């Protein structure tokens, strides 16, 4: 499947972090991953879902900001070269390293995850992936069943398995992410993992002790009840993909369906939250 790279160049006099506004707006219309440079954001979406007009309308009328848009097609066979030229090893805290196979001679850590990211979201560079990995590192997953919903590269499922989860299930609707997660679980010698391609219909009859969902605010809010139904009693759900300002909104929705808020962590205006099902 081919992807479109949308290049957003912007100028602003706003005091608000405009790059975050642009990323949030594009995330709401289906863009899956982003890279940032000075006054430029590159956003990626499946070619079948791309509409230049939709992107233009979405990014119009941002206060005190002008944007210039262009786009190009990225063929699947070229994506590895793109990532290899940009992908740097990532440390989560002091004891977790996320790296690609071509990174060598790095300091040893307790948890070393090797991924070939391709087009899939979730390399550890983005704040939300980092926040979720921090949660996994800080909590005991021993003998628990874990769902990584919207798994991207499979990083969180891999880390949960390394934290002694009894079984990890990784689900993503995107074929590329599904294939990438299968490869990455095998690359990291994960033998207790199940990878499925699909959406929330896949988990209708399944329940887990822990759910990890790093998606986006809209999807998280729309499927709070689905997540509640798929969480075992006394189980936990960890959420990310939303900004600090959205925490109260997420809390309200998840408490309404029956979850109890436990705590949250934040990084560069992004947030992650932990809830319990009583």
C-alpha cells in the first residue's frame, strides 16, 4: 500500500505551539505519523484516504498562522530507506532502548527492543509512544494478558512480553502495521504474542487484564465502552494520543462507562492516563 507525504510549511506569530495544533488537526482526519523540522511538518496518510482539499480545509483559519501545503507519493519499497536515514536509537528512561538492526555498539540495558519501523507508527520518538513505554516499565505485567490496540510497530506488545506478561495480543487495522508487528515480534524472539489485523470488532469477544491504547482522542472517546467491555475485572487500561488539555475530557468519558482514574503522566504537552476497572 502506498502512502502520501503531506508537507506543511507554516509561519506564525501565535504564542500557541502551532506544530501541535497542526498535528492534532491532521490526526483527526486520518494522518498516522509525523516528523517535524523547523517550521515544517511532514505528515503521512494512506493514499486511499488522502484528499488535498480536505487537508487544506482542515488547516485553514489557524489563528495568526499561514500554511503552505505540498505532497508527494511514497512507494512502499522506498520507505525503509527513508526510515534508515532518519531513525535514531531511543532510550526510555535508563533501562530501555529502542533501536533498528543497523544500530551497533550501544550501551546495554535491561530491555532492548529491535525494530524495523517501515511505515508503521510507534518508534519511541513520539511523546505518546514514550509515555506508554514508561507506563509499561513502571508497572508489573507478570502473568497478565495484554492487548496492544493500534499496535503500529508492536513496541508496546514487545515490551509487555519482556515484562513477563503471560500473553500479548497486538491489533492494527493497517496491513503494513500488521506485517511489521509480526516481523518485529519474531525479531525480538517474542513467542507468546498474537498479531491480528482488524478494528474493534476483533476484540468484541475478548477480554484482557491490561489494555494499551495509544491512538488518538477521537478514537479513544468513541470506543470507551468497547474497551470497558474487553477489560477484565480489576484490570487496567493505559491511554495516550491526546494533549494535556484533553485529559479532563478523557477522564469524564472513561469514568462514565465505569473506569476509575488512577493517575497520568505528561511530556511536552502530550498526556497518558491510567484507569482501573473495578
